[in-house]
């Protein structure tokens, strides 16, 4: 009897473990577009369109190499709107001997799958997702006995394991991390490349019409739609980045410029997280570019660290700490997310740029997410779970395994230090240093208090005071508390009053 192989929307890889375990001659693949996955948060229109189009293209590539694929479209008659309903329909139709699926990336789906063996009266085999470089067992072994999880030490082990940028047992260049060379502010006159763009084909145009009809009230703009939707296109987009942008990626990866959305960033995380790109192959290509003298060490190391270091690390944390991790709220923040996170209607130039870009492209780079929208939410005391829902909704590369630790842990410090050693809190000075947003802003970054002051300035000190009981003991925060303690009482009062005025407007 045939087995039924379920392939999910972020598993668009020919080296998927469930496909490796199947027999192409007899087994059937099931792929389905279900309403539940589009609305558990109100995903960006472009994100829905990308996933559906990439799924449909992947189904065609599977058929082209001999697989029998049952593909259920969102608008098909009888579509139940859920994975459970569609698997049950397929089981009734095909009567397979067993169901095989590669482990989902998200905890909620893993829990749904865990019920199927009983409810379907069918053997269900859930296989490890071998596309990642660190298994759950390997991460648990690494984490065992550690009082603190720090990505830097995990990353070094991953470098040793993969051999990337290694000279025997030592890192090439004499040190593991060149991040100190990757924080240059943007000079004027930069010549900036653009990501490779692809015109929508017939499949994508059909999906765009579907999304325009069914998800009109979701966040974001649907067009222009220029995503790669196949592995071949995604690989072309990555090669374009390596040649045109990677050489300067390291220097300016933390920079921000008004009206420049992409700078030297790869803009391939959407493809990578959906399975169209292989993480190890990407890093090997970058290693080769460095070895060939095409890119400097800080660019190559910075890119590789994000993939085999940070990406694998946050996945490990997610599966190590769920499900309790999702409910953490270290600062006990309860303020609602301001409406301008959805509209971009704010006079803060940096926030307006990041949110407007997010509406247009379902993309913002890591500093915009961490030090602009995330920093503001942290300083303002926004409920971290609302912040999490926002990030999961608005970005095309966002899946809970990668987004939740980055938001609750790194951005909002809601885990109290599991992921990072200190909150990523900053005043307007950081944004002024790393961007040109402040030059066009209604607020004055040099003013610390008062109506014209950059809101990040008083909110920063107010954040420290509100959370002093929880943060004063953090050695990385000690200097800032000493600075606060030396301020005159009337100056402290000005900061608190200005912060209160800002928070009252939210």
C-alpha cells in the first residue's frame, strides 16, 4: 500500500527527509493551501502570495521528476480550511498505509500532528528536519548544564563542525568574530545594488488574483510582486547578492538610509526559510568567495554567522524552551501596540521608514527590526506578545521558530536573558549614528526632553527607571544606572515627565 507524504509550505526542498523516506513509484504527496494558516495571524498579503506561489511551483517540479502530487488549492471545492481536515480527506480518498511528514518548524503544528495517529487511526511517522545543521539532540547536548546560552560559543562549535572559514582547528583571520568591523555608518554617495527581481509568471498571477480577492483586508501591499518562487530563481537571487552586494555587506550591515530599503543585504531569508535555498550551500558559496579574494573576511564571516550561528541558535532555543517560552513577559509590559505600527502614520522618521517599507515589501533588515521598531516597543513598555504577533504577521520570512525568539528574546528581553545578556535598548543617538533618518525628522535627536525631543531619548531613561529593580544587577547595565544616579533630580524629573507625555499619546 502507498504512503501519504505531507509537504508543508515551508518545506519546499527536494532533500526533505520525508521525500527521502518515500517511494516515488507508489507513494502520494499531499500539499494543501488552508485558510487556518493564512489567518492564525493576519499575514501580509505578499507573504501569503509568496508561499502559495512557491508551493504551486514546487508541486510542479515534483511532478516533473515523477512524483504523484495531490495539490489542494485554497478555492477548491471541499477544502476544509485546515491541515487536519485535508489530511483526513486524503486518507479517506487514498487509503494509505501510513502518513509520513517532516517535523514542522512550529510548535503549534507539531502538537496538531501529534494527535493524528489516534484521530486518523493511521500510523504517523514524523521525521527530523535534516535541512538544519544542528539537530534538537545536538542542541540539547550543547545546552546541557549551561547556566547561560550564548550564541558566540554555539557559533564557534558550528564553525568547527562545518569547517567554514577554518584553517584546521583555528578560525581564518585569527579570530572568530569580526562584528566590530560591521558597524560603519553610511557615508554619502554610496552606490547601492538592488535585489534581483522576477516578473510574475502565470502561476504567480493566478495566486495574486486569489490573494487580492480573499485577503483584501490584510496588512500590506500586494504589488509590485517580484519574489523568486522557485529554487532556481532563489539561487540566482543569491548569486546576484554574492557578486553585487556581499563585498560591502559587512561594512554597512547595520546602516539605515532614508528611501533605501535594501542597501547591501541579501534579502534571501524569505527563500531560505521556505526551503528554496540550502543554508550550508549558501555558506559554502560565501566561504569560496572569500577564499577566492572576492569579498573581505568581515563580510564573509558576518554572513556565515547569521546563518550557521544565529539562525541555528534561535531554532535551538525555540525547541528547547517551548511551549512556556511563548508566554514569557519579564518586564510585565501590558501597553497595547500603537496603531501606527499598522499604518506607518507617525512623525518619527525612522519608525515611519521602517513601517512603510514593511507595508510595501514585507521586509525590513535586522537593525530596522531590532533597533527601530523593536527598540521603540521595548522602551514604551508594549505587551511583547502583541509585538510578537505583529512581527509574525508583517514579514514574509517570519515563521514562529525564528521570529519568536528574535522578538521575545532578543528584541523585547521578555525571556529575562535566556537569549541575550542585556536588553537592546538605545536612545536616539544610536539611530542618528547609523542612519540619516534624523536629518528629515520632525523631532530633534539632540534634544533630550521637551516637545521637540526625539521620543527615544526620554523613553530610554524612563525604561531604565521603570525596570531598575530587574536590571540594576545586570553588569552590562551598571554604567547607565551610574549615569542616571549622577543626574540632578530636576533633570531626572524632566526625563520622566517627557516620557509620560509621549506614552500618554499612544
